[in-house]
């Protein structure tokens, strides 16, 4: 994960030297987990999420985007609407550090060199790589036994607008479909061997986590030529 953060910094500094328009700023919001433990509501923010974001605006309709985000995922069966989960009474926490890269597409042209106020909905997707705690069920409690890394697919819908000639405010909601089913300890794997007797829930469905929050970015760089 440290190497990926270093690559993100190098990527940012390299492109800053080019004659393009860039954005760099912060993300803050909340997250929630969707899996085999806890609430089944897709939008149920319960823990702070924060990070940094960088964009290279390649045209008025699309940008290359990179971000790093950290949050705590939590699931408590007592908060579920499912009586079976409430009776089971499991709970867990898991620390997530995510690096995401991909493309952001705007619904309308978003020319940051136009002095008039602007706003547009946007979509973002790409690939995320994140670290997490590996968990398993031990005597009625979900406990950690190590850590691992895997990929996820981000799917984000947002709206952004200029609030000054050099500042952009964005509001977004995003889901991550992960390539693991072990964020809540329901499908643990250790040393490539399954804990067959400790699995529970739907082991044929991978975990999800959600983000919802705001971005505030500062724009800089020379005026780009949006030509092909």
C-alpha cells in the first residue's frame, strides 16, 4: 500500500509539470458496510471517511482521477431489520485504506476557464485497491488474524460546481463491489486454506462498502487545449 501511495504522489507531480489543468484537494464523508453482518441498508452512513483526491482534466467532459481514502467499516446485527441477524448478535469492525484510479465523466461540458458559475452531474469508475483486516468467527466473536489486500470496482454518482474561480465543490455517493467476502469474517481464508467450519451467511456473494461525502479541490495549471 505504501508503494501505491508513492506512485500516486509521483503521478501527481509528473502531470503538474504539463500544460494541463489539474485539481487537488480533500474528501470527507461517511461510509457503511453491506454484507453478512449488520444492517442490509445500502445507504446507512455510520463512520467517518477521509482522504485526498487528484484530477487531471483531459477535456471538458472527462478527467483522469486518483484518490486515497481511509475509513472504518462496522457491522452490528442488532442494527439489522432481519430478526435472524438480531438474534445472532454478531458484530465486527474493519479498517480500510483504499487507492482508486479511473475516469470521471461529466454529463455536461465543464470548462473551468469559463468565469461564469458552472455545475454538472458526473459519473466515476475505474479500479480500487485496498488493504483490510482479515477476520474469522471464534467462539461467538469475530476477531482479526491478519491483513490482506484486494481489488474493488468503484461506481460513483456525484454533482460538482464551481464556488470560486479556483475552487470546486463536489457531492457524491459511491459503491464499491469488492473481490472478497471476508470483510466481515463470514468467509475466512488463511494461508490459502478455508476455515470451512467457521463460514456463515451467503458465501457466494462478495462484500460491498459505500461512501457518501464531499470533495473540495483547488484548480491549477495552464489553460489546456481541449483538442484531439
